[in-house]
């Protein structure tokens, strides 16, 4: 690597890229309150000197980082909201039979149960519904709130959470899906869901270099 003497701005750029790379020139300029055009000569010098490397659709990164480190950095910045999908909810008073029908029609493995105010009160998994079906009770007369998992035993997440952290929780707790909630006044509004399928979509996107 070259040992040319850097000016103050170039040192600032290098530190930003070390801390946050891969990062685009636009984002670097924003942090320094400068225009992209103003930074272009500095970025060119740092790149030619071997301090930085640049890749299309990725941005600038510190030359000392390996490909694995770049991929790790990229994954650690992805939030839940970037890959969450639409939640499938049912009211707490619907029957187990109706819940089973909803699960099959929507082709999902988990249903989120809400009250009359559309606030999260429970979660229904395939196992919950199967367990209820094995008994000799009439499924059309059993409300789902009898068999659902209730608070505080529900594992949930927020849109701003890092997807890699949520993936670890899905594995550790051996659950297929997690509600994404918006919290307010002690209530939980379901605004999305994260499933193992969402995580698989991220894996495919990474393989296709579709994640910036």
C-alpha cells in the first residue's frame, strides 16, 4: 500500500470507509456535508494509492478487508423492514376451524391473533392447530384464544431490528415466523412478519449480488 501523505479530508474519508464500508460516494459526501463532485479527486487519490477499492453497486471499502468481511458488513446492516412480508392475522374469537382454513388459504405456517382493537394478543402455529385437531372437540366451537400462545410468551421484533439478529432468534427458539410490531401506549400493532422464507430470499439476493 502506498505511503503518500494524506490531507485532513482524505483521512476523514478513510476513517468513514473503515467504520462503515462498503459505502457509496454519496453517503460519504453527506457525512462530510460536501458534494460528490468535491470528493471525487480525493476518492480517486485514495483508490489509486491503494487505500480504498471501489465496486459497482457496492461502493467504496477499505482495501484491507476480505470478500468475506465485506459480505459480513453488508449483512449486518440489513434491517427487518427491508425483507418483512405482509402479516396474516385472525381475530381472537374466530374458531379453530376457521383459523385452519385461513392458514391453508393464505399458505402460511403462522397466524397472528389480534383483539377487537387490532392489537397483537397471540400467535398460532401449525403445531397449535394440529394439537387442537387431534382431540375430539368440535373445532367450529373452539375460539383460537383458547389454544394460542399469549403474551408474554410471544417472540416479536421491530422494523428497525437487524435481520441477522432476528434470524439467530428464529434458529435458537426453533420458530418459523415472528411478528413485526409497532409499539405505542402499551399496545402492539402487527405491521409485518419475518419468516424463514424471508431469510432465504435474502440469501438468494446476496448470491445474485442484489443487495447494495
